[in-house]
């Protein structure tokens, strides 16, 4: 929690104050300062995990950066374009190094938001409001699931590597009543109905695991209560479902929109959310170990901090 507040709240405010009040000795120094601030806010917007604080804060920071940059422009020391003396050149070197590190990260995050053309097409499985993507995308900066793509110790769960995690938020971006309440009922997505995103057959259905108080996790049953569907060449998992909510059993046939269960907090989950992923068929020993497949939900490439609104 402290780390989140430092990185997503304190650091941007410090950068804004630095941009506005630190006297830039040259036009070059001012330009690099603006690039650094802009890159930071872009990275926070694209890759920051906005669960505790609202997702739109980076946009507010970017808007505040405009008057801050204008103030900095007026406060420039003299009107020189290039720095003068070793001290000013050293400052330019520091700024240039920071910018050279941050701009590629921004580009990397932007490029990681698109899925390949052969992504599995799925219907979005939730229908009760506005949902925020906590994990999604094709690079590790946006999607924590990608840690399972190549590591041998995660071989049994490799199928989740392009998975998508979603939470529900209200009109002002809050996903829970409080910052990180222990009660699962305090999270807006808890109990939301989960519908089949594709037509197919139930390969595996698990129910009965207890919902855990936040932030407890169950790494013995990674997917928690879940439904695994066979939809054409792909298997599709919907995981972390609520105890006693699963409505289908192994062997059932489902259509798009069939009620499968409700969002819960079971398995390896720090708080209530729905996990969705597609993969090639697994084996009896490792059903979730099939080759991972990227997905497109309701025709959209969903990456971290994207939002999708459903329902009336």
C-alpha cells in the first residue's frame, strides 16, 4: 500500500513541483524536463496498477503538467538555448539519461497493447457495469501473467500467460468501499454474474472452495472455483468464482451467455476479480498448461487500465 501511494501519488506530485519551480538553465534543459514528466505520466497511465487510487489520476497529472511547464518556461535562467559550463552540461546529461530510459518504456507499453490478428474472439463475460482491466496485454509491463510464459516452474499454468483480470469500478473509479477492505463483499465485482464467452463444452468445473478474506491467497488451488470450456480449438478458463455459485458441471454444453457462476475470491487472488484466458488444450496432468492464446473480448484488445462498460 505504501509503495502504491509513493509511486502513484507522491512521485508525480514531486515531479510536477520540480517541473514548475526548479529553474531550468536553458531551453534544452526545459525540453528534457517536459519529456521526463510526460513520459512518467504516460507510463503511469499505461502500466500503473490503478486499484487503490482511481485510474484517471495520470490524466489529471498530465493536465497539471501543462501550466507547470508554462511556469517553468517563464522561469528559465536567461534565454540561452544550450547550457553553459560543465555544471549545466552535467545536468543535461542526467536529464537526457532519464529521458532515454523512459521514452522507450513508454513506446514498449504502447506496442504491448495490441493482440495478434489470430487472437481468440470471445464475448465479454460480465454485464453489470464498468470494468477495469488490472492485467492484460502482450508484455510483462502490462500483464503479470506473462511471468508464466517461459519459466519452467510455472509450466503447469503456462496457459494463463495472456490472461485478462478485471475488476468493477463505480463512476468515480472506485473498485471497493475503502482502500483495501478485508471483507470480499466490499468489492463491487464480488457476486457479479459470469456468462459463457463462447459456445462449447465444459471440460472442467470446480466449486466448493471458500472465498478468502483480502489479501489471503490459496496457492494450492491456483484457479480457485472455476469453469474450463472447450470452444473449438481453444480452451477458455474463467477463474476465481464464488463458493457454491458454479452452475455447470463437466460435460455440460453451453451457449454464449449461459450463466456459469459468480465472481468470487478463491484461489491465487489478492482480491475479488475475474480471470479469463484462452489456451490450446491441456493434458489430464496439466489442464492449464496448454500453449497460451491471446484473446479479443467483444472485439477489443484489452490491456491494463482499459475499461469496458456493459449492461443497459
